């Protein structure tokens, strides 16, 4: 695909372009999700992040179909759930997702969690490589993988994951993991880019001053920081005004002092599940 007008994009290790800012639909019920995705597409989003476990792939698919937007102008990611890990089940899981989405191919397919107690993520990765070769997904990647999980995949596999999608926000910046991934060409995707609203952004020291200086909201400054850090994001909101607000981050630039001030907000403050504990 090409970069949506006025937006930023990055290039995956497959050579495919990914819009750097999309919309996520975690905890958006299937009944409202179709409207949320329709609103997002209407205001200009072209990248949607869903997952089998969100139980809203059908709604995402309906919104895409009704939008009339050509398939090659959209970037769609979904994820394989833990209980579908394993060489017997992973291929069927992607087919089920494709059927729900009404697509022949997704742009990116991720292993949602390493689920280390299952110890099936390596064999699952090899299935994803086959699915990529079969053209059912343009790119493959992982989510919530720690360095040691990535190392096992890199050792056993022939394809380097295109992305690792992990919890990342100003109070939890994942500097060490990003430093490991960067030379390997693994792009970082942030989930919970706004801290999942589990802490108030106004608690971040100095953020309000930066926002005031740029005439932007606290959320917009945080999203802009992700973009300038080279991170892919897909903040979630069910409200059209907020969808618009979150997309309105391409007309200003944080200074190096702003970037340094936000770097200093890192507080090792995880708001979600630790990857070793995501064994559901
Ligand atoms: P987020 O950081 O995007 O926060 C969402 C919350 O922020 C919402 O409750 C919303 O009320 C609030 N919000 C949104 N825009 C705002 C604004 N402009 N001002 C103030 N508040 C605002 O958290 P998230 O939804 O958990 O993460 C984004 C996406 O990441 C998800 O929708 C999903 O696609 C993905 N995700 C992936 C995983 C994973 O394990 N791979 C886990 C969680 C989320």
C-alpha cells in the first residue's frame, strides 16, 4: 500500500508499507465495532489492529466491505490466540479470521502472546512462515515477546518477525527490548500507547507544558512522541471526536528537548499483563 495522504508510514522487512498510526479495537464489542471502524475509515485511518480474541473481526470486515475503500489502501492486522497455538491448529485459526474479516489475505498476522507455559510458540511460528509463503498474510510478527522468546524464534525460523507488538507508553518505554530489536529490523508496535487510560497523562511531569507549547492535547503529544520514536501505534477510542483528535498529530513536531523530557518519564510502570504470565 502507499502512505495515506498527510500521514507517516514505515517499511516492514517484507518491503511492505505500514501506516504508522492506525486504530485499535480491543474491548470494542462486535455490535459497536462496525460503526467505530466506519468512523475511523471516514476520518482517514487506513490501518486497523484487531485479534481473534477481541471477537470483533466480523464487524471489522463488515465496515471494510461497506466502506468501498480499495483493499490495497488498507492495512489489516489480526492475531492468533493462545489456544490456537500449535502445528495442528494455527493454520485453521488464520482461515477463520480471514473468513470473519471477509478477506483473502491480511497484511500482518501476529502470535498474540508467547504463552511460555504452553511452549508452542516456536512450532506456531513455523506455521506462520508457511502461511506467509502461501500468501495468506503479507507479513508475520509476534506480540508480547521478550528477548528470550525472540531469540528462540530467530534460531528456529527462516523469517525474522516484521514486528513485535508490546505494551509501551511514556511510563513504560521498553528501551532495552527496542535496542535488541532495532538492528534485527524488527519494528516495534506499541499497545496501550496512551497507557490504556490506566493512569492520568497529566501525572506525567512536564507533559502539560509541552502540550501547551504546541497547542495540542496531552494524548496528541504522547502519540506524536511515539511517531518520532519510530514506533507504530493504534490508539483505541470508540468516540469519533477522539478518533479525529488522535489522527491530528501530523502537523506539529516535538523538539529534541521535548523528546528528552518524555524519555525521562520512563518509570518501569507496566499497566498490563507481564508476557510470562499471559498463558490463558
Ligand atoms: P490505549 O492506550 O489506546 O488507550 C485506550 C483508552 O484511552 C481508551 O479507554 C480511551 O478512552 C482513551 N483515549 C483514547 N483516545 C484518547 C484521547 N484522545 N484522550 C484521552 N483519552 C483517550 O489502549 P489499548 O486500546 O489497550 O491499546 C491500543 C490497541 O493496542 C488496542 O485497541 C489493541 O488493538 C492493541 N492491544 C494489543 C494488545 C496485545 O496484547 N497485543 C493488548 C492491548 C491492546
